C-alpha cells in the first residue's frame, strides 16, 4: 500500500490537468492529493499529484515509461516518486549541534520517513552525538588550500552511501560550484537570518547592531551564490532592546531548528518545486 | 473576461477529479485554479475549480444544466459562481464601529468586489458612518419581546435589497433559529475570543480574569448554537500582565478587523466549503 | 489627575535608580510605572518613570527646575512630559489612504490621545478624507527643483500649527537633511518591508522577485539616510507562491497600518528612547 | 561575581520603589535590572530587582535578615535568590520523550543554569534517554489504587535529591492535592492546548473535532484543579483542514517544547510572580 507522487512543470496550456488526471483515472488510480499553480508572469504550470498504487493498472516499473508519452507530447518536466521509498540523507554539521540533534530525533521518533547513514563535519564536536545514534561520522577539516581535495572525498562518501540529498545543519563552510551543481536542489541549508537581510557572516551580530525588533531564519536550497538560493521556509521571533547577541543566538537556535525541520519535511514529502530562484511549496 | 468557479462535495470515489476536469477541458475551458481535499474520516471529497469562460463552449446560462448531468451521476453537491458577479452584502452592527469601517474601506478601495447596499443596527451610533458612505441605514432596536417582529422587518429588507450574505460586524444581538436557517452558511460573525475559549459574553473580561498570555478572535458562520458555528478564520495577539481589560479591548479591535476581513475575503472568493460543523478553506 | 513621565539616559553608575525614585518619593509622588535598562556595551543607563502628580509637592511649573539639580549632578539627559497634554501631530501622506484613515479613526475613537490639526500631501487623492474629518489639508506638490521652497512652506505650517511630531503615513517623498534634523526623533515613517531587507523603492516587487515566504513592515524614526533610522516596531505576515505583487500589496496594507499604529502609540505614550541608531522601547 | 534577585509583592503604597532601591543603593549595590507592576484592581505592588553583590556592604548570609526589616515595616512578601545558585530540577515524564529531550539538551548546552539529578516516570519508554544523559531514572507506575503510596516514594526521592522544582514534561498522571500543595508554584506543567480551550484529555482530538484554525500549548503552575493553574506562557501554530489528528500531534510537539522551555527559562530566571490564579512575568 503506497502512493505515487508526480511533480510536473511545463508551459501552461489548456487541458493539462484533464490530461494528467485522465491518465491516472483511466488506469484505475485514485487521486488522493492534487495541487496546481500557474505562474502568471512566466505562464508556467506546476502540479503535484499523488495517487494510490493499489489496483493501479500500470506497474511501478513501467510507470515512468508510460507517463513519458503524455509528458513529451505536452512538453512537461516531471519526476515520479513512490511513498514507500526511504530517502537517504547526509547531514553536514560544524560545531553547533542543535539542528543535528533536532533532525536525528525526528528521524528516530518516526516523524521523518528517511535514513541518515552519514554525518560529515569539519570539526569533532558532534562526533559523540553521531556515535550515540550509531551513525558513521566523518571528520573532514576544510580550508582554502584543501577544499577541492576534501570535496572529492565528500563526493565519494555521498556516492558510496547512496545519498539522495544533503542537509547543512549549521555547516559553516562554503562549497565549490561544481559540488553545488552536483546536488542542485538537493542541498538544504539553514541560514540564521531573515534573508535577504543579514546574509553572510554573523547575522545575529548584524541584527543586534541594526536594532531590529524581529529576527528570522531561512531555509533554502544551496546555489553557487552564497545565501541566495531558492527559499523553502522562513520564520521569525520577536526580540527587544534587552536582548544582547548571546540571547539572540539562544532564541535563534529554536527558530533554526523549526525552520530547517519544516524545510526537510516539505522536501521529504516532495512538496517543493523549484523554478528560477524561487520555490512553489504545496502545503 | 470572467471565470467560473465550481464548489463540489460528495462521497469520495475513483475518477472524480478526472471526470470534472475532463468536462471542463473537453469544452475548451482552461483551468486556472484547482484545489481538492479528501476528509479521510468521512471519506468525503471536496473540490474548488476555477476556469476561464472565454472560448468555453458552454454558455453561462447552460452551464448549470450541463454540469448537473455528471453531478447527479456522481452524487455531487455543487454550486457554480461567476467572477463577474458582485455579491450584495448587508452589514449588521451595534455600537462599535471599527469592523464596519474596516469593511466599508475595503469595499471602497476595491479590495473587496462586492456591494454593500444596506446597514442594519439596533443602535444609532453608526448611522453617521453609513451616511458618509451613502448607504441606507435601518435602525431596528431589538429586545426579547419584539424579536420576531423585528426579524420579520429584517428579512423583508434583505429580500428587498436582494442580499446574498450577512456580515455581523460586532452585532451583539442573537437571531432566532428560523432566521439563522434562512441564511445558513451565509452569515459571518466575528467573536472576540479564541473559540471555543471564552464563548458568550464579555470575552475580554473572561480572558483577563483567567490570566491568559494570548487573546484571539474567531470568524465563523452563524448556527443555531451561540458561538459554535463552523470556524472560517482565527488569529491571536500576545498580551501580558500589564494589560487591563481596556487595553485587551484595544488590541482586540485590531485583531477583530483582520480576522473578520479575511473571512469575508475568503467567502467572497468562494474559497470556503462547510461540512458538518467545520470548514474546508482553500487558500 | 494626571501623571508626570520622565525619560532619562546617562552613563551608568551606582545609585541612579535610588536617587531618582527618592526624589519622587520624598516629594510625595507615587510611582505608577518604572522601566529601566542598561546597555552593557556602552554602559548607558535608560529609564522611564511615571508618577501621579496629585499630592506631589512640586508644582508642574517648577518640576523641570527641581529635577535639573539631580540631573546635572549625575550627567543625565532627561525630558519630562505630563499625561494631560495633547500632542499635536501632522500627517504627511501621498496617494494611498489606508494609513491615514487608520490613524484618524484611532484619534476619533479615543484610542490615541492627540490632535491632528494638519494634513500635508504632495497629491490630492486624500483631500476628501481630510475634509470628512474636518482637518485642514495642504496640497504641496514636490519635485527635485522646488523641494527647498516647498520644505520652507511645510516648516512654516508646522510652526504655525504648533506641531509636536510628524507621521509619514505612506508619504513617498524624501526630506532634506535640514528638515530631518529639525524633527530629529519626531518623524515616524512606515516602510513597507522588513528592514533592512528591501529598502528603497517598490519593496513588494523586490520581495516577490526574491521569493521570500514572509513579508514585513517597519516603523522607524526618519534620519538623513533613507530607510535607515532607529526602528520602533516591525511585524510580518506569511505569504506563499500564489501571491502576486498585487496580493502582497493588499496583505501589506494591513501590516503597515498595524505597525505604524503601534509605533505612534508607543511614541505618544513616551515609551521610546533613541540611542545611536537604535531604540529602547519600554512596553 | 554574582547578583542578588529579590521578588516582592505587597499592597501598593507611596514610596515602595524608593525605599527598596535606597536600601540597595545605600549599601553600595548597583541595580542591574528593575521591573515593577501595580495591579490596579487589587492595588497590589509587584517588583523584581536584581543587583550586583560585589562591593555590596551586606554579606550574602545577612541579606535576608537585613531586608526583612524594611519588608516587615511595609508588609512585603519577598524572596531573595542568588544567581550563582544552581536550582535542582526533577523531570516527570510518561511515554513521549520530546519535551524531556528538549530540556536535557538545553541543560547540556548551558542554555539553562540548573541541574537535573532525577527523572521519574510511570513508564519505561524514556529510561534509555535518562541513561544516555547519566541521570538516575525511577520507574514508578501509578494507578488509582497505589497513588498515595507512590506519591510517598516520589516525595521521598524529591527530598533525598534536594529538588527545588518539578517539570512535568508530558507526564500524564494527576497528583493529589497534598502533593500539589507541597510544591505550590514549583511544579510546571505543559498542556497541549490553548487553555482554557480543550482542558483535560486528548486536546488534539478535541481541537480537530471542533475545526479550529489554530492550535496552542500552555505552560502553567500545577494547582489542585486540573489544567487551571496560573499560566506562565502560551503559544500557537496555524493548522488547516488538511491536518488530521496525527499531524496536529506532530505540529503540537514543536509547540509544546518551545512553550515549556520558555516557562522553565522564566522560572529559572526568577521572572515569574504568582498572584491569585495569574502570573506577573517580567521579561
């Protein structure tokens, strides 16, 4: 008992919804969720449709081939997922452990349906946490002189562990364009500010210096340009004049955990479509 | 250039989405928005679909008849609206004017696409506001002894002005079951608490006495049972120990305006479906 | 029956609170509110203290002179206000009326204790609103060539009407440094973004282009540098991919009204102290 | 280098702030924080004052005796704390571990300045967590027939471990009045609803059945009456028609952790004063 999920984007035209739903229905699939959006500026059509695979006339293995017929006819980009799959996540972390802990506890409690076979860090602070969850931990320190070498090792590990996507859980190093492109729309970062405000270093110090009354956190896909990728989720918390940088960090930690956890949940549920530098989030 | 909107609910079964979208598509309609939900407990299917009527093969006048064929075949409840229609709203108000003003300004600014041909009140405080917006104002004081008589007058006015739905903008009198049933799912009330907490009288005094740290407002359809109808929208604002009942009222007024305005906006956009004592809000 | 409010800032040292409260208490004043903050970086002391003037031994007229003795001894900046005063506000507005309306209705309902004897605009759209509230309206169109001339007229009006502070209720013109300095910490602006993100022109278009999931509004004192003055209040509202720039504007209007109204309320209540480019808000 | 914190409540009268601050100042104490509130209905005065103990003329041991002189003269209830103390917390938990984990991680990261020498549970699900944090775990199953016996054991443990206050981190059993009174204003519970809505059993099911658009969580001191004690903190999260009871539980878990963690933080910082069934929270 599992479902198929199809994510679709293409130029808008008449009859798209009907064609797709007719394909599902005429093959005896029951649609459980359907979300659709048309971007009026670019006249692009986006769709997420999920249907039950029991009694469906097309087998799991043949589905992609069958669907590709109507897809090519209509100029669709699409990707099909099955809900019985368990995505494999690698978590990258530096010194701060709160986001790492948060994700591991959500996996352990069953809130996330995924595996975490691998934790990578440029520091050793989180090693004991990895061990307490029985997850292999790789300590790969990184600096400007060894970056391409280390990234090679990282990519090897990601292949070896058959990783589907990466979560940067307060990982403070930058990746090369080549690495980023390898995991396009499959690397989720948490930045501890309300982007585009306070991109780059020390956002809490920047926020304190500016005297804002609200701080934020932003989860986004990583792109070549720092802290500028498609935003998946943001949230904020109120602060006031009595909060120093340290209490901002403390309040921010709760925010970072929540915002990153929502982005990972949405990504796992295949509810995020990227177009240009933006996201459609069907939630 | 206008759209048709169809709201549908029925027992869930395979092929519903395909049948409906095929009907639209095969008649040359382009679907601009489609939202769908299945309530897993009652296995009920809900849908809101909106499509462009230009180039549509079925005329506006014949649409209902044409659609009724597939609807009866599939056991659907449905209702069709057109976006060029201007719903006619009657506003009921007592002494406090903030919600009344808020709605009138949204209508005036073009944020709401509707007409307000009629304001009814059991007091005279808001008469001058009605006049400044050139809207007929009827002062109909109501008490336990004259209620059925006054409701008769109100119903006459609502018919005479061809009113589609009622907004109770801090109207503090109760309606009879008969009146309520006449406007089932067409009477929107704003209650100044986070329902079901603090139903009934003086919710801000109740909230203050209980020492809550957050107050709320709730917009709902009116049913026979006081403050218990299907909830359309709620929101909250933080308070603290230094807020007395008067500052709660003041903070609450902003909340009431926002929550009521969102509920009216959703209702005008035909984005609310009622089932049992709950709502599906496609937003 | 009225209170005195004293706002104080000075270098921190031992005994400040005791000296000030002893001054009030030994003259038979009952302290009703006292808020205090020490900025640990600059070691600056901030205080707001409010006490009842009935039975107070020092008359209203002598209070400033009496207080100046301890103030000069301790190196204090201070300012004393009385709660029976009615500040006189000038509202500057361009085409959009929602913030103007909001403030006028709060004054009318008694929520704000102030007078609005004057509305200034570079357009005529809001003239009829001013008239309906019986407030003199001055239409002073402004462009790069006439700005110093027009500002002269504006300053004359502000003097003539004995204006205490200015509210820029979506007034879209920039003031000269000279004008700004004349009303230092007495000009409140509403910017329709979550500053420092999207400063300058068309923040909703900027927000839409960036694909943020939350939009904000910021109320701040005007300084020589555009959209960079001390922030008084900010708030946000959630948006999603289906919101176009027009719906952002619509959602933003509600936010702008709320944020500006809170900033004006705080300023009227003498709850805001400015230091450097930040504010202490005692609320 | 540590501070003294004094929490005070008494009938309001002139000169209270001056007397207290003069006591501190004349003994060479520098006031770092001072918050004060007067409840206008009961004419009760509340104060939290914190000052540096270095250079203070009165020793830690003599302070209470010294202060009691002015306190008895003015009819004050008061309690003095020192910031170098480490309160000792016992956590009570049933099956669900998310709040337990959350508190333990905050203690471990240094966010909370306290010790957790003891975890008590009526189930065994959380035993391994206690062990992984090296904290003694006592499994004390409780039912209607053994309750007084088990409470005796619990009280013995609390005495033996010298516990200052209790955190009920989703502990689902009820305490006797006798137990509650022993820890009056020293037992913090998290209830998974926006109280007073949905008190008692299964609040998420209740919320789902009612069709609310927002769910909440409430942290409060435990009193003899179930879910009715003085509220310390509340917060909410938005839901919609597509959330079933299980997703409410999931969203609620994040809320419960945040709300409980804030209440514990406020209690640890001695920022909460209880009066009647309400709290003054100086934050």
